[in-house]
C-alpha cells in the first residue's frame, strides 16, 4: 500500500502530525474486541503519552475484512504499519490475546532495530506457557461451546450473549481470535532487550502468578509485575488503578503505590 494507508487501517485514530516528543502507546485488544476497547484511555495517561488503539481486521472500521486466524499474520501487519509510521518514541500494550501479539510485534521490531521503549502485557501467561496450555482449535467448536467459553471470561454482557443477532455478528470474530490463541506456538528466540511490565488479576483462573512471573525470562532489560484485585477483566474494573501503573511503566517512573503491590521487580533500563 502507498503512503500512510497501511498505518491508517491499523491505527484508525491517526489524526495528523503527532508531537515527536510524546511517546505513542499502541494498545492491542483482547479476543473479540476492537480499537474501541481503549476509548476510555484517551487523554488519561498524561501529556507525555498518546494512546493509539490498534484495529484488527474483521471488526468495527475493518468489519468487511476477513478476521486473521494466526498471531503471525496480525503481528506482521502491525509491524509493517509501525515501520510505515517511523515513530521514534513508542511502546506496546496488550491485554490477553493482545499481549501475545504485542510480544510478537516487539520481536519483529527489535529484529529491525526499531524496538519499543517498553512492553506492557496484561492478563496473559508468558508465551512459552501459553503455548503449552493451548486448547483444541476454536474452529472445530460449535457455537454453544464457543459462547460458553466467552461467558466464562466474564467480559461480555449476558444480554449480548443471549442475542442471536449480536452473536451472529460477533462469533466469527471470536472464533478467529480464539484460533489465534489456541494455535499459538512459541518459538525460542534471543531474549528481548526491552523492559517488560506484566499486569494481572488476582482472581484470574487462567493466568496464575507463575504465568505472569515467567515474562521475566523473556527479557534482559527491566521487569516488573503488578497484580490487581479482580478476574480476567480487572483491566476494566480497576481502570483508575491500572492507568497510573501503565503510565509509570512507560515513563520509567517508580510504581504507583496506590494500585496494588509491585512484585518481582528488577532494575529498568
């Protein structure tokens, strides 16, 4: 694609020339979600950080496109769009599925000598363990079983799950995204030289503390872990606590003590 067209597809909030001294935080959504998942973040990380939601194919402004079914396909597309942007100061945030993709993007951009300043991962076990515990492919599951899986995570309103019309629209995206997660295979590579902050919910049954601490082994740079009250979608329930922690990570500041304990920290870059 020519010009900035590729970046505009992946980053629909693109609004002209950005302050070169601000850090752009690219935010990758969880399974089934689109760029609007980060609408509430806009303007809440301070003047030094610009929130840039990432739009995946098959949803919202890209509804007419086929959803991607592999992490590699998504990570390749985002990496190409980031290369087109040419940012000097940028970082990555990803929740759940978004964390896996953010990790893959960080590797691709590091290999191109364009690493992010920070990688913040949320609600996801470290990739080596996520791959070991992958499920049967979502594409082979019936609709009822898939809806039960969505319901178990607790992030989708029950009235949406019970709406045949809504699920007809959403299930193809959820199915594709769960194929991304279920089919993910970790490839051993050199450790990142990017600081990593891992966030999790204390009551998230799918992301144990050991899964969060395992992110430490994937980087030679700084590592910190923050655990918040709540389940898999603690991110939404504790947003007023999570945002200061994300800002502190991206800006290299001391942990915000009001949002829960910082665990497993070691010196940053």
